[in-house]
């Protein structure tokens, strides 16, 4: 199933594209904590899924971080990218690209008569212009 189809199913089922609400519906715990320069990360321990978000980020950046980490929780529930990056030579690029695509599709895909502008995406949500163009204007 494509990322876009998965998001369409989630949005239809939970009647929202808000990643915090979707995570709550999926029983994924969200923890706010000081993470320094890290925006967030996803972890799974003993079948409990947790999204960790830097409490010092502005709300819009927390929203996009939650969407990205929700992508990991849904698309790669058993992958520990932090461990893989720190302790192996395994490339996590594909996993990160898929989580970015998930976040972009969830937050910025057209909804009714409203589409998020590139300026809005880059300024309010902290998404790089290059990433936005790469995923929506290939």
C-alpha cells in the first residue's frame, strides 16, 4: 500500500489529519521532553509505541515532528533508526525519506479548498523548501 493510500485511510477513519489525534487513536504515547538539538524520535519497547518530542520546539515544529515520527510508527514500527545510525553501517536514508513523505502528505496534501502554501510549509512548520519541492513537484 502506498503512503498516500495509508494516509487517506487514516484521515477517513479518524476524521482528522492532526498527527497528535491520530497517534492518540492508535494508542501511541507522546512524551514531551528536553532533547537539545534533536526534534524528536520514535521508540518501541515491549509493544508500547512512543513518540518523543522536544518540548522546546514551537507548536508548528512539534506538529511536523509528530507527523514524521508517526510515519515511523506506522511504516516502520520495529525499526530503531537512532540505534541503527549510532551502532551500525545500515543506511537509514530510505526509512527517513518515507517518514518525511508521510509527514508531508499528512500535513500538506490538499484538503477540500485549502492547500498549504510552500511559504507556509517552510516558515510555520519548519519543512525545508527543497524537501517540499522534491515530494510534491518531482
